[in-house]
C-alpha cells in the first residue's frame, strides 16, 4: 500500500517537462558560453597580445589549443571510460606527419626536381610510392583523420578482445609508443629520421610562415577545438555516456547486463586517436616541424598530466589543463631556464597531492563552498524538505549549543 511520501516521489508530467526545460536551458547556456569564448580567442586575445608587444604568443596559444584537442581525446577514454593511455603521442605524430608530407610536396612551379629536399642527400632519385598520394590535399585530410583512427581501432581491438585493462593496458600503449618512435627514427631516407620533416614553404600558393597564414591556422584550431569539444560532450551525455561510465566503474556488471564492452571501447579509443591526429596536424604547421620526438614517451605522459591537472571526466578541465600547463611550462622556461623543470615538477606534485580531482574538480566542491562563504549566498542542498524539517533544525541547534 502506497504512502503519501511514495506518491509524492512519482514523477509527474509537469516535473518531467521542467527537467526537459532545465536540460535545454543548460545546453543553451553551455553553447552560448562556448561561442563567447571562441569569439574572445579569435578576436580579442590576439589583439591583447599585440597591444602588449607579445604577438608571438598568438602562435604559441594556437599550438596549445591544438594540444588541447589531444587532451580532450585523452579525457574521453581516461576520465569517462577508465582507459589510461600512455601512447597518444603515436596518434598525434601520425596526424602531424600526414600533413607534413603534403606540405613537403608543395613545390614551386619552376622546380625541376619533385623531391623533398632531404631525399637526394640519401641517394633517393625517385619519389617513393608512399609519398605519391599525399600530393592530393583531399587524401591528406582523410589520412589525418583515418590513419590514427584505424591504428587506434586495430590496437584497441587486439587489446580489448583479450580483456586487457588497467595497468597492463597502459604498459601496452607505452610499448606501442616505443615501437613507433624507433621505427620512425630509423626511416632516414624516407621521412628524414631523427631530424623529422621541417622547412615547410607554401600551402595553396600562400607562404605558410606569413603572419596571415598563421592567423588562418590559429582560427582553424579554435574552430576544430570547438567541434572536438562538441563531439566529446555529445558522446559523454545521454545513454552512451552513462554506458561509458558503467564500463569505467564496473565492466563486468555491464557485460552481464548484455553489453559488449569490446566494441564500445574500440570505438571510443578510435575516436580519441582521431582527435589526437587532428591535434597533431594543426600543431605541425604552427610549430614548423614534426619529428619522432612527438612519439616519445615523455610527451604522451605529459598529455595525461594535462588532464590530471585540469580534472578528469570534466572535458573543460582537459582544455584548461592543457593550456595552463603549457603556458606555465613556457613562462617558467623563459624566466628560469636552468631550474624551470623543478618548478614544473613541484606544480605537478601539488596538484596530485592537494587537488586530486584537478582544478575543475576542486572548484566544483571546495571552490564553490569557499566562494559562497566569502561572497555570501545559501549553499545548495540535496534534500531541501529535510533541511526545513523543524525536528532537524531543532537537533542542529542543540548540537550547536
């Protein structure tokens, strides 16, 4: 027999409509904030840097925003799916090399030899077949997206079908990084080995190093960062997002409920690899070089640190962490060239020991309470009817006395 309290908890059409309205209102606010931030990054921030005589930091910010795309992919698999990858530098490098190969094939109309400048040094007289498709810009775009995604899907399938997870998954991704690093490092004749691909000249006939061209790359990076965030936000909400969290928290229970974790994890890992490839492609022309060093273990570990600093399973935290850590790294190396690594290490230790949930996680809990305490305002309560109960108030008062 139902009691009055039980009846009161049954959702009514009005409460369902209110919930739907609140959801759309929150989505509208998030889209509005995202558009404002994008406009500020495109129009306001560059002008501020120019006004302060630091125009070079616009290109630097563009590189950091490209790295933030990679951080989003890592947060997608680590924060929401529980897969700690220490090998995303591989996918980052694959995307970077794909665009770099196209840029190296942009020869002047009067060029007599259609070969990248380093190949004749190693005795190469004919363009290798591997390079031929990269004359096409359309093929290059597909390669930037599909090659990292396919490699990620193959690696993920081989790992996840054997139910490998946890620290063993992290070790395997790290081993993959070593394999790719050594392979690319040894291809001196075909991709310039340790030196990497650099000295890019033109794209569509425009000087790639001109400020106007770099401005276009910066704007494209902002746009793709917004699209990447929208994709990750869409994937982590609704039923699919709840399933990812279920796989993270209790994979066996999800499997017993009728879901195949392998397929979902392969899909998410491939999307994450694709985002890393796009980030690498946008990073390369703004840096002017791509080399096997991008596939080094150190960079892959740094990528994880960005997400940890910002806050796992927040998406916004991944963006903040990538930009903040890289800016701090740049500024510290400028001010303290000899000891800046100690500052960086101390910063990471403080975040891990004092802010285990990252900056965004701290703000959502302690930060909000601190803000309310300083500026006033009533804290949000989970059960407002319980807070207004006379007996509860009386007991709280007695405890206070």
